[in-house]
C-alpha cells in the first residue's frame, strides 16, 4: 500500500548526510525492497517463484527481494543506502531520495493509477464543487493530496477553498464511518471500502488525470551505472512476470491468485484493483509512455505541487530546484542538481528481446 511520507524530509536529510553520490563499485550482491500495492505484488511473486533468482543467475549476480511493511520506511531505507532499489511513486521518488541528494533512476515504469485513487463524498449526486468550504480527510503530502489538488483545479477551486484534515491511512475507513467526516481522498483497497458505503459519490479519481500517479522500480543511479547486469536482471524478471500474470490461461490465473493472497485479498478483489491500474504488461508500452512528452510535463506538475508544499528540501527556492532527465535528451529543473532520471533503455532492451 502506498502509505506516504510524513517524515520524508528527515529521511532525506539523513540520506544526504550519508553521501552516496560517489560511484558505487562493481559488485555481485544486490537487494531491492517493495511494499504491498496492486502494481508491486509482481515482485513478491517473482521472488516466491524464483523468477528474480533465475534472471540474477543469468547475469552471475544475486538479488534479494525484501518486503517492507511500511512504505515510507522502505524509501527511507533505500535513501540511506540499505537497498539498491525500491518501489515508489513518481512523486515520492522526487520528494524523498532526489530531494535528499540521492541520484536515482526510474528503471521500470510498471503502471499508473487509472482509478485506484479517488475522492469520495457523502451524499448522492455530489460533485467536486460541493467540497468548497468543507473538510477533506486524507494522508497529507501524499499522492492523495496531489490528486485532490489536481481535481480542484479542474473545477476552478484550490486548497484554500477547503480544509485538509491529515488522517492516517490506518484510520481513514473508520473516520469515514463517523458522522463528522464528510469526504475522504484515498487509494485502493481503502477506496473500495469507502466507496461501498451507501449514499456516497465518488466525485474524482485518478482516471481523470491519467499517467500522473506512476508506480516505479527506482534504483540508485551510481549502482546501476557501475552494474548494468543489475538493471538487466531486474528488468528481465519483471517482464517475464508480466507475461505470466497477464496471460488468459491457468498459469495467469494462478499467478494472480498468488498475488491476491499475498496482498490480503481474493482473486476478485485483486483483479478489481488491477482494473483500476494501467499496467504496462508489454515493455514496448512502457517505453512508449517513458518517451512521451507527457512524462516531463507531468513531472513538472508534480514538482510544482511539491515545491508549494515544501517537499523539495530545505533551500529549494523554486520548483526547478531538482533536475530531472528523460528520454530523447529532455531535461527539466537544475541540471547542476540532477537527481532523478527516467531511463527507458533497459525497458527498451526487454522490448527488443535483448536481455
């Protein structure tokens, strides 16, 4: 579950202090971490079924795939150098490791939320405009917060027109069951629970901002540069898993059932989450997304939101404080402080059958 990042600036400061910006030596043992979310369950499956291990052995390396129960903690540990890679959203990649000075690369673009995140209001036939003057409960400074801000823009409102009530993801469903809470913004599976409440309206969801809440496997850029086998093994394993789980056969169903159980739901529940997730099952589709001019534009929106909310680190004077690079030699922000790279080259290798 993408439980966001209230203490990330502290973690970023720790990461910066550790100073991992020097080149990483070539090595043979690597580790990546992940947390429970529909689009990241394939990593658990790949570990359990030996797929990651098979690809690692192909390149004469070892890759340990570790589940972390707390999403923020997983990124904090990655930022502190305890893992070579970690699953995270595009916004968190910018505001935690990159803002903390850790040069990171989005190695695999796995999916984007296409309805998995939403705004739910009590009452029938409600709209976003009905939020004016109202409190909205959400996990502050998260992708839910970003989603709400983007939704409000679409109806000519902004955050100053309502009040945001910071609420832990663990408490959101229970809070919505009380009379005091009238609206929440959250993600699946919590979204499905609140949306099932009688007499409510989902007034906005991530399908209305397609491609903006992106789920990634992010790796340390220096580690990747010095150890391309690490990137090849991870990418090769990922697309083997994608081919299996997307197949309309017994093996595909078994894979999805495995992921459902591991994430604490049943097949129907997991497939409902997948239906609201635009999975890039084919590497060529992920490459097309990564090379589109829409991606730099999206990340500029994310940077603007992050700067407005003080998430780009101390001393960030504008939303251009952190440099980002993309395919086709496109870049944004301060290129003297380039800390987030969207590199589709490994996904392209997979698309070309070159892994």
